[in-house]
C-alpha cells in the first residue's frame, strides 16, 4: 500500500511571481489542516427538505460532486480522504497499463485566473492502482461513518492505442470501481498525425466500441457480476464537441465527462522561454468555466446520456451553472488547490444554501434549465 500523496505537493510556480523563486511543497498539507468543520456531513446549514442526492448513469451519489481525475494520486488513503471531506464520488488519476514517470518540474504554474499543468500522466501502472482501489473499497465498506460506505470510485484509464485502452479497461473492471472514465486526450500513436482520440469522432467511437466489447467479455468472465458504465472524457479544443459526444453515444458510451483541460502556455518574460519544462500544459480552474459551460450546453443538446460537467467549479454557484447547462453531476479539480480538500463540503453547503434561497428542492429542477 502506498502512502497518500497529493499532486499539488509537486513544485509549482506562480506566473505573476519572480519565476522559479516560489516553490510550494505543502499546499496539500495546508489542505489537510483545513479539512475543517464545515458541517460534518457537508450540509450543516441545509434544510432537510432539500435533496442534493444525484443519480448518475444509474449509480446513486449522496451528492453531485465528483473529485476530478489527476488531483490526487490513486492511493486508497487519498481517495478516502476526499470522500471524508464531502466528495460524492472520486475519480482516480489516469492509469496506464505500465508505470509512467511523467514530466520534470515545474509541472504546475498558476496565474490569477487558473492553473496550467503538465504533470505528464505520471502513474504507477495498472497492477498497483488496482490494488489501491480494492483497498479503498474494503476500507470504505468498513468505514465508521455509514454514509460513506457506499461512496463511489470512478476508475480512469488512458493508452496510446485502442487495443491498450481495451486491455486496461478489462483489467481495471476487476478492481471494484463503480464507473470507468476514459481519458481521450492522449495521442493515438497509430494515427498518421498522432491526433488525440478526443479530436476525432471516428477514432473516439471506435475506441468506445472496443472498450464496451472488452467490458462485455470481462462481465461474461465474471458471471455477470461486472456492470461498469463508461464515461468518455472529452477535450474542449475541438471545433464541434457535440459531434464527438454524439459519435461516442452511438458507440455505446453511458455518459460523457466534459471537459478536460484546455491547452495553454505561459512564457517567462525575462528569458522569453516557456515556464513549464514540457513547454505547454493544460489550463484549468476559474478561467476554464465559461468554456466548460458552452461545451456542456452543446453536448446536452446533442445527446441523451448524462454529463459529468467539469471545469472551473470553485463555488456552489459554479456547480449550479454547470448543472443548468446540462450536467447531472459536477467534477471538482483545481478548487482543491484554491479552497483546500474541504472544498467539497463547502461547495455542497453553498449548493444547498442556493437551493434554499431559490426555492429549489431537488437538483433535478435545475439540470438543463438553460435549455427550457
Ligand atoms: C494537476 C492536474 C492533473 C490532472 N490530471 C488528469 C488526469 O490524470 N486525467 C484526466 O482525465 N484529467 C486530468 N486533469 C484534468 C481534470 O480532471 C479536469 O478535467 C480539469 O482540471 C478541469 O477541471 P477543474 O477546472 O475543476 O480543475 C488534471 C488536472 C489538473 C489540474
């Protein structure tokens, strides 16, 4: 069993500071300390009549907030820590068949409206991650807080070929996770131009079909005990995200996660060079929210499957906005950096307060409101 570790413990720098002079190793230690008393269940100030539970792809969630992929490492302790701090479900950091080292520091740079990361999909590989998920499930099943025993874990895999995606999906289905997210933002090495799966509707659909087929086989091998809904995670940097969503829905996707980070770059004005070792990275946090809202809005119009809306959610009102655009559940990533790990409890409380103030008793009343 690995010790829990949080990604934001890596070195990162602020684009508005003298570069490379500020390295923060302790953000998550601070988060851990701020895992505070914001209502033990996360809804201290809410009215009992307010229903913040959600059902996503047939899976019941005690609240709609989902820890986004990549924010904490896939260790049982990290996943449980996020659940104890109010997450309705947690997503594992993207896992590949084999271990992967990732990029050198600095891997995260912040500015006033968001953060740019180039972690490089570092992960210990599938075998070790499956053991961590199994351990998390075991520990949650015996958790002293009964409400947490059914907290959901979403696996997340990536690969550079359709065959490896299918293999990884089949393997991780044995871990006990309740849903599986496919990170389509990596390049397909078999494509002539190495285009990411998320940018091409035909490739995204072929991949979805292959994963569904692999999971059907896994289910057969397990005497029908594995019923794993798949969420296809889409990227915002495409001309028409709804087209990709439609293609993966037709190929059998059970849900869509929208969106991943937006490609970006920060330059050091003294040297004129990119700040990140990898030069470019993925932008997330508050600056990403309007992009996420538009993507979710467009996808909602195009498909019937549910959307896990992700991108720039820092407050309860942000979460409500993504739901109004069409999200059934809401991913929370960079907010863990801005507000600490207790952001889940805080955002849940803010959602409940907003509902109370606006006479809304169930989240169902606001999902897709922008379209009505
Ligand atoms: C440091 C960091 C690492 C991430 N790693 C992954 C990853 O491994 N897999 C993935 O699917 N998304 C990854 N993401 C993207 C997030 O899951 C999420 O889609 C994105 O950050 C937008 O949400 P946010 O604005 O709430 O952070 C990462 C994001 C950040 C900030």
